[in-house]
C-alpha cells in the first residue's frame, strides 16, 4: 500500500509543467488552473512531500534540487499512467473508428503527421482498430471555430490568444525567426537587427486570423507599445507562397522555424538575428469540454503531442 506522501497525478502534472515552463503562471495556464489555484495546489504538494519544491522569484519559478528529483520521478509515473489510460480504453473498445481533427497550417504540415503515425502504432500495438482520421487545415481562427462549432473533436492552434470558452493544453513551444533573401542587406549583418527595425519594416505576412501573424503582433505590442508598426508588404495564406516571396526578395518575414528549416538548410533563405530577443509562441491543443479531451483517440493524440514535445 502506498503511503500518504505519494501525490496524485494532477499534482505531478503541475510540477512537471512548472519545470518545463519556468513559470508557475504559465504552468497554471497549461493545466487550465487559475494562478491562485495553482499556487495553492503547489503549496499543498510541498506540504505533502515535506520539502520546498519550487523557488519563486520576480523573474519566474524554478524547481529546487528536491523539486527536480521529484519531477523526474513524476514524469515516469505520468508516462505509465498515459499508457494505462490508453490500454484501458482499447480493452473496453471505447475508441471511435473515426476522428475529425483540425490543425493550423504549421502544425498540420510539420507536427501532426508524426503524431498520427504514433497514434496508429499505439493502437496496433494493443490490438485496437486504427482510427480513420479526417484532417482539416486552416489558420488558427478557423480551427477554433471548427472546434467551437463541434465540427472537429480536437484542434491544434499556434496563437498566443487561447480561446477562453474552450479547454486547452499547451503541447509545445514554437520559435519564430526573422528570415530574408540571401542577397538582402540584412543577411550580412552579423550583429543582426533590432526588434524596432523589424517593427518599422514592411514584412511578408500571413493573412489575418493566422497564429503566426497574431503572435508577432502581440510581441510587438508588448515590447514596443509606442512604435507604429509598418503595414505588411503582402499578405499570403500558404507557407510556400510566403517562403517564395521572402526568398525572391520582396521583403523580410517572421515565420516559424519549422516552416523554413529546409529553405535555411539549402541556402534559399538566411536567418537574421533579432538582437536581445528570442521570439516564441505556444502550440496548443483545444477541445470543447472536460479537463481532458473525451476518452478515445482525441485524448490519446493530445497526450502523444505533449509527450513528443517533452522528448524534443
């Protein structure tokens, strides 16, 4: 029999989320808690363990040495719990034979296929019938609408503005990079450019409703509230069109590193450093109700996505 010192799974998840994000508030958002509830839960966990696990400061929250040790143990327990959850679902044949999934363009092109392959492997491994998946792609605003209107069981979005009327789980962090054509003058600046220079430059951008575009808008608004941001040089709706326009010299662009990895490797685009800034945005799973997606492939896919991010 386990002693009363062993915390429940949700407390372990919160501790691991603080370890990943370096922030109790970010962990609270990921778990769907209020800041107050997360703080209270963490204090209860520390009381249960009998040791300080998180050291709080004005710049964030870091795990203590004991906290890191406990988080390492917790991660193993959580992985085992996810495998058990999956197996029990398969045992009772609760898995849907079909799942409609919505995903933003970056996630659908670069992440979702890998997650779906792993879902298929897990189902085959436990003798479950593989799920038939219908994938609908669009910008983050469209994905939110599809989930909200019950036209998709789960969605993956790439905007910092997570919908308050839907449940969510942050599954990864995506880096945004400034890229230019190889012959652009910025490509020769070893010291890079300032964020203000980026703000005052017309860029190749995605259409309104895009998570990539909205992430940059919010970063500029937060970091440079008094700077007038230049209008886009052009608005395009696909990765290929954006990369071609930037590579052709139309204008610079701020895009997901995932979207330009091949072009950077082949020299078709050049990355330019933004001095003193590292631009990121969350990638999140969204669903309608419940602390987790409904039992079945939707829940399993979200778990796979989060686990894949931890392993990256």
